[in-house]
C-alpha cells in the first residue's frame, strides 16, 4: 500500500481573493418610540482562481462591485416590547473549490465533485418583521416572519450525463429562488433553580418554505441544501 501524488493540473489550483469595503451608517431617534438604523456598504471583490497566468486554461479572474443597503426600524410599544422591521441586501460568494475545475471526492455523497468557473455570486434581498419582548435583563422572547429572494443561488447538481466511472456532481446557478419563514426565539435565565442560578437556556425554531421556480423550464421545487426546519438549543 502506497500514497502517491496525483499528477495533472485538474488536481491542483492556486487562488487569491481581495475584498475592499467601506460603509456609512446612521442612527436616528425620530421620536421617543421610533428609531431607525440605516446605511449602506460597498464592496469591491477581486478574485483569481486556478492559475495566475492568463494563458492557463484554469485561469478565472472575477471583479465585482456590490452596493448593499440596510434598514432597521424599531417601534417601542413600551419599556419591554418592540416591533422591529428590517431589510437588507447581502451576497454569498462561491468558495474557491466551487469555482475551480479541481476535482475532489466527497465521502458523504460517495461521488466526485467538480467546480464550475462560470459560477456567479448569489445576491439576496432580505426582509424581516419581529415582535420582541424583553421580560428582564438577559431574557427575551421573539416571534418573527421573514422573506428572502435569491438571485443566482448556487446549488449542487447531479450530473446525469453518465460519463466517467463514478457519480459526479457539479455546481450551477439556478435562476432565482424565494423563501418565506417563521421564527420563534427565546432566552431564559434559570436562576429560579439554586443549582442552575448561573445558567441560561436559549433556543430558536424556524420553519422555511423555499422554492426555485422557472416557468419556461417547468421548474417548481425546493432549493437544494435548504432544510425546511432549523432548531437550535443552548445551555450556557
């Protein structure tokens, strides 16, 4: 039994990315009850994947500028209760190996995974409405609804071409996707129990309805990798 280096350019790549960013933020208390935190962030992203030489077939150079606005409005019902409305734009950028033609074996999938140099970053529009209660310092209870619109979401596709001797997956951009959801979050101190007076119990539960739709292609399905349920619990 021996270990040897795999020869060939498809099994190696070089990568570099640089992000330059600036942001401007305002915090305005319009009335005793209404507060707005708003602004925008601008990002210049420069990335090289595969090879630094333009003559190399693996060379992929991407330069993207994104303007990412955000707004958070809080209306204070009383000293312990808020209604919060938030909106923002965010981005998800492909990982190095998702962009490179580098091939690697995924042991969970039991298949070979290949990157895609043509991948585009995903831009997301987020909206969120929450009802928040703060019973006392260190405790909270919130109920919220949210919406997300994904432009060019990145998904992992099974390659059905039948080429090769093993199953193969590729990364591709879907056209767009939308998600709606409900989230409940809570944090409670356990100081009413002597043995747990220094402990806090926290957690959240989310239900997410997410769809990728393309009428021209007859597509209406969940987005790959998106679970309909998320549950987090912590004892600290």
